[in-house]
C-alpha cells in the first residue's frame, strides 16, 4: 500500500513538472513574440519586411508624431484629414496589384475605380461642426439633425428635410449603380470577383 502511494506521489510530481515546463515554455514564446513586436514598432529591425510595408509604417509613425506635437485641435483635424486622404490613395493603389493590371491599363481603370470607391466610402468632413459637408447626403443629414435639434420644429419642416435626405440617398444610389456598371464593363471575370471581395462591386 505504501509503495502504491509512493508511486502515485511520484507520478503526480512528474505531471506537475511537465505542467510547469509547459508554462515556462509558453511564457518564453510569449516573451519572444512581444520582444519581436516591440522591435518592429520601435524600428530596431524592419529589414525582413517588404519595402511598401516599411514605408507605410514610417508614414503612420510620422502622422502619429505630428498629432502628438499638434498645437491645437484645428491642426489635429488637418492632420487627420491628410492621413485619411493618404489612406484612401493607398487603398486604391493596392487594387492595382490585386487586379494585376499594367500601368497603361491602370490609367483607364483607376478613374472608374476611384468613382466607385468614393461613393462606397464617402470621406467625412472634418473641422468644427463639420460646416462644409462633402456629399449631398451628408449635407441633408446635417440639415435634418439641425431641425430635430429644435424642439419647436413643425412636422412639415421635419418632413421636408426627411424627404430631401431620402432624395439625396436615392440619387447617390443611382450614381453608384452607374459607376459600378461602368467599371464592370472593363473588368475580366477574375477582376470583377476581386472587386466584389473588396466591396466595390456587388
């Protein structure tokens, strides 16, 4: 009986040691991953990354540094708008590689891609109060919010602004249909599938 108890105790000790070893191994892996990520973010070793990825990391870091040093909210808004525009251009340029087109083909395709992209991803207005809306839908939405903010607004006034917003949305929808049809006409089946996955075509 004593020998069995001793055997069980020995087995239990071996299991605990294995668990400790596994925890230690997992901890080492986690530390290695964290150290690797820290090295990348701090710029210590990016040589293994593609050139375009390195450029994007540097650009993003530059925007972050400028935001940190901005003197006021207005300056931050301008930086945010500049960064958003840069990201939009990068997103469109990425599609060139995904579509597998030449520079000459891209000069024809790009305007149609941008037309669809701008309708699918309308750029929001920055600045105090968003005084200058970029799209008709944004403008009509702002006007409807202003009316709703007035507790004394009449039903007819609310209805007029709501109707105007719906009309703007319908117009934008029709423009998107036309822009998509125009883009689809010059796409191969494979390219069309790529744009569907990217949310530009339906």
